């Protein structure tokens, strides 16, 4: 039996410009999130970086049901690359299309 994977998309913003396409920064963010929600919940969330919308906004994909934990953990991450940073969730959705209204043109 084939089951369709249900995902949720998170549009988030950082308080300073970050290039999460850089593997080192993405690994630091993932480690910070895993630190707050735990390794098991992090593994169950299947968190994936989708794309950088602009210098501060980015899209993440996670498993359905784990989005609340990811959003909460994202708020607690305060340092990336030894610099202070804050993360804000702008919107969560089941499709990327519904997040386009909040994205800036790329």
C-alpha cells in the first residue's frame, strides 16, 4: 500500500540576513532545533530546508503534526554562527502555494 506523505510548510523570518543554503548555517540551525525538541522528535519531523525567499525569509518543510514543535523550537534558537539572531514564524500551511501571498517576489 502506498501512502502519500503529508507535509506542512513553514515560512519563517530571521532578524538578520542569513543564507541558509550554506550547509554550515543550516547544520547549526538544525542542531539548535534538535537541542530544544530532542533527537527523537527531530528525526520524526523530517525537517527540510526548501528555499531562501529573500535575505531574511526562508521556507521549511516538516511532517504533519510536528510543525508546532518546530515552530516552538525555532523561537528558542538565539545564536547562529556565534552571532545573535531571532527567528519568527510568519505562517504555516499545507501547501507552498498558499504561502506565496507573504513571499516577496524572487
